[in-house]
């Protein structure tokens, strides 16, 4: 029996994420972005004769999202000394991991990245016609790309002007982590775009697993950022006021912390 064609996106994701063997942090940064871009391109090529308006847009979203975030992370890493210093203290460089552990990290990350893009693959594989849910998913994903892009740029500009202060302008007036909110919106849109396409339990499992994983990663990132900011700016009264009145990640939802409250 032939291997399921869905394994193609797993192989592509794993191959792209092998960039992490060059630099360990790339398993979860540039390797991630490259995996998304590569799969967006591969899916376009595989189904070029059966593309619809929605699926063409979805593939374009994957490619644009991955390229934009990858370029941003690369520039930030190579131009921001404060980011490099924080990164070195926050993340392992992999030197304390044996080859088997690194391979486990590589394969695990590649699996998650493939699951994230699987809704687009399943929509094309199952020849699902364009419908309302696909357009809803596209709209949410586009908003997410814009929100994340603007949030990243606003933070970059603010930190370039004053590296020692927290960012509370622009989208950061709405939520404290607009870039992470944008990331969640992107993958929420991608997942929802496939809701009417999944035609088996294993397709639902693959797509849902990828979505749950990326949302969990984003929530963890928010917790880490909050803890770091509390440590850095906790004694600043302006920061304390900002935290008390600005939701941490969901606009208009009065959730102000993911940490322990007294």
C-alpha cells in the first residue's frame, strides 16, 4: 500500500527544520519559518491544477507569514545585541544535548509544523470547494498576519529608540502581546479554513494537534515574556499601571496576567 500523501508535508517540514543542526535555536525559529514557507510552496506545486481562489490565498498566507517572520527574526538576531544577550541566557545552545536528543527535538518540531499547515493540504487533497468557512479562516489569518507584523515593527522601532523601556504605544495599547495574538490568529484562521474539509478522524487529529501545539507554545511565550518584564520593569509605577489596565493577550477580555496572583 502506498504511503499516505500527507506524509509529504511531514518530510518537507522535517527537511526544512534540519537547519537546527547548524544552530540549535533554529529548530524553533528560522527552521520553523522555513518549514512553513517550504510547505506553502510544495502544496502550491502539488495541487497547481486544482487550486481554487481560497486555497491559492491560503498558500500565499503561509508563504508570506513564514517569510515575513523569518526575515524579522533574522534581522533582530543580527542587529539587536540586547536580544542576542537575552536569547543566550534564555535558550539552550544544545551543547548539553546528545545527538539522539537533538534528533528527537528535530522530528518533534517538524511533526508539529507539518500538522499546523495540514488544513490547507487537506482542503486541496479532499477537493473541498470554496465556502464561507474558508473565507472566514482567510479573513482571520490575514488579520493575524497584519497584527503580528505591525506589532513586531512597532516594538522594534520603540526598542531602537529607547531600549530600556517597555512598549505601550500602538497596538500595545490594546494588548500587551499583540505579536503573539497575531500568531494565534494566523493559525486559528488556518485551522478554521479546513473545518469543512476534514473527512476522517485522523485528519481531525492531525489538524487539531498542530493547532493546540502552536497555541500552547504562544501561551508559554506570553508567560515567559510577562515574567521577564515583571523582573525588568516591576518597580516602575508606569509599568504597573499599564499592566493593570491592559489585557495581556485578548483584547477587551479582562485577563491581565498569566502568572500567580496574590
